[in-house]
């Protein structure tokens, strides 16, 4: 009996995949950033998360435009999103990436 031990790669991530996770992170981090007092230690941390999310989204767009898979950027974004894994809008597939 022949054994097929070839590995099939999962489908490439799309900008839709990236946009879903970035929108999820923004929807959580933006209100927190907006609610923190000016000059607090928390405001820059939330802004940094928002800035990194935007940078990763832009980088993913560049990869997709060149025909490359933004799978690693998607993974990094999902790692951040997992901090809210108990939230009702957290997508189950993000728990298995």
C-alpha cells in the first residue's frame, strides 16, 4: 500500500483575512486609546498597537500586490488579537493559526 506523504499548503491569506483581523484589533484598541488620559503610560501603548496594526496591514497589501502570501503578517496580527479571544467577535479560526 502506497503512502502519500506529500503536504498540501493551506490556501494563501487574502487582504480580506488581513482586514478582518485588523478591524477586530482596531475596534478593541481605539476606544481604549481614546479613553486614556493624555500623558498616561497607556495611551502610547495603545497607539503603538494601532500603528503596528496599520503598518502590518500596509505591508500585507504590498505582498498581495506582488502575488505573495501575507501568512506571517496574518499570524502576527492573530497573535495580538488572541488577547481578546473571549470576545464574541473573535473568529474561531484565529485560535488555530
